[in-house]
C-alpha cells in the first residue's frame, strides 16, 4: 500500500490518496486519480506502480512530462530534461572535438584559448519546444544557475531561487546539484524512474509526495 499526498505551493498537504493496488494511474480525464481542472495534465498522464520490489513512475506520453524531484546529486545523461524554477533545460552531449589540423602555411588560428573544448550544452526550451538560450559546458568549468546569482541568470523567473543549482564538472562528466533552493530541481522521467518514501513528483501543475509505509 502507498499514499500519494497532494501538496500546495508551500509544501503543505491538501489531499491524500490511499492506494492498495500495485498500479495507480493519474490523469485529467482518465485514471485512478483525476484532476479535471488541471489544463497542464494530459487526459492520461502517468502511472505509479510496483515493479518487483521497486516503486517506479512512468510517463504515459503526456504533453508536459512527468517530473521527479532530485534528492541528491545527479550525473547528467544526454537528453536529460531538468526543471529549474519554471525553466525547462535540456542537457546534450556534444562529443569530444579534436585539435585543429595544422595549416599548411603555419598561420595560427585566432580564437579564445579558454575554454579549450565545449563537450556539452544546456539549452533553455520554450513551451513549444523551441530554443531560447544555450550555455556551453567544458571540462573544469562549473556553471551556477539562479534568479540573481550565477553564470546563467533568469531574473524574470520568480519560482527560481536567487542561487538555485550548480552544474559541476567532474572529469568528462557533469553533475547537477541543488544549491539549497526553495523549490528544488526535477528530472523528466524517461522509462521507469525509481521512487522512494517521501519522493516528490510533478504531473501537470500538481505536486505529489509519495509515502511508502515501513
């Protein structure tokens, strides 16, 4: 048995859904738990289910995705979508550019010497999926994200903390960590994504906390 607890904007419980079956579907029009007034929720949006001994959430092809709030550092994988404040940000790997071949006449190329290689990027996506802004990631460079402080700032986003997140370079990888933000960082579920007791998921504009009895 599990419970899904609807939280308000301050994180206070509003409604509790006790579930005694192994599967629970959530949607606007269909599903075991329905929120018909939520226009950001697809008709059938997500499923929470037990797979062997692990509780997982799976997006059911919804328009706006199913988001799981990170509970620690997350090593970014190509294609990951992050929700930071109200910004949807996509992480992409760019590969490893090799050195330029020497020119035949020995003329040096002009250009910035630092950073030496951009091997990944973070892309801000609009609601229609189009690109608004991009920041490049290179080895040895950390990128701080926030409303007021950092390398990438979003002064127009009131749901973002002044200093919200840090994308940390670790060798050739990048790890995102929460910078003690008010609202946390969420990751879009791809396939089955494991949940634990007290995990929080966002479906449409509904924030749900998972409770798993001991």
